[in-house]
C-alpha cells in the first residue's frame, strides 16, 4: 500500500477579526487538489495557535467536490451540495491540536476527482477571531 502526504496549506495565520457581527467569510485555502488516485484520504488540520476570544466566533474548515474542464479551465464546478464542514475551532479549543477527518473517495457518497478546501470565519460577538493553521492530506492507495 502506497502512501503520501500532500501539503495543502503551510502554517498560516487566518484572521477574521474584521468581520461585522452576524457575518461570515469564506477563504479558499486549496483548490483543484487531485484525490482520484487514492483509496483513502484524511484531512489533517493542525492548530498551532488560537487567538479566538470567548464568544467572538469560530473558524471552520470545509471541503467540497470540485471539477473543471479543459474547454473552460478558469471555471470551477463545485458540488451542488456545497461545502461539508469537518473541523470547528472556537475559544474553547486549546492549541496545539490536530484534527483528523476522512474525505470520502470511494463508494457512496463518493467525492469527485478534485476537492476545494475553505476556511470559514463567523463572527458572533466582538473580539479577536484569529488562528494559525496548517493543512495536509494523508493519502493511501
């Protein structure tokens, strides 16, 4: 069984502190990540530091099936079901911490050949919403 680690996002600070209360913002952190050659894919989210103020909001990591065509390479086709959120971080999550979540590749509901990953920041109240994260896929064939 072959295995590989695909670095998706190097250690990076995501800061959603400028959001207004009651709003959210999606940031694409990886796109057109090829997964069709693997039997198992696990998303590993590493929280290196957490500066989310109590009750201020949260940061979620989500994925969606993505495909594209050679005829229109600048157009991304995202799955009709939208994003599936796997990891949620708020002020109660202590860093450092690693979250591991499975991405369906085979069977039902199988993913497409590619995936897109986003970080969604949501503001509930005033305060800092900032965390330092890195993302990778652990893949097995």
